[in-house]
C-alpha cells in the first residue's frame, strides 16, 4: 500500500537523519516506524509468581493507612439503598 502524507520540513529532516543513522532510506524507515506503531500485542503476558508476589507486596505496603469501614457499611440496607 502506498500512503502519501504531508509533513513539516523539520520532521522530514529528522526522519532523514534517523534513516541515515540506521543505514536505510527514508521510506523504509518511515514504514518501519508505522509497523511498530500499529503493532497490536498478542495479549497480556502471564504474571510469574514472583511478579504477582511483588505486585501484592506493593499493594499491601500502605494498607495499614486505609481506615476500617464501620459495620453499617456492610448492612443490607446500605448495600441496596439505591434499589427498590
């Protein structure tokens, strides 16, 4: 597919500079950038047990500062007050 876009001269100069640094022409470099930008990840990666442990530890780090809710917060009336 061919796409034609208008870009500012300073952007063109920067693309040309980066393409030259990578040893490719501007069109190939721009196509590579578009491919990277359009890449859709396959899905979320699975957490390892150590990653999960670290995440839970970070969440719990300041849990002692969270105030306890009163017992009334868990009453049936409190949970369903917006229902008839």
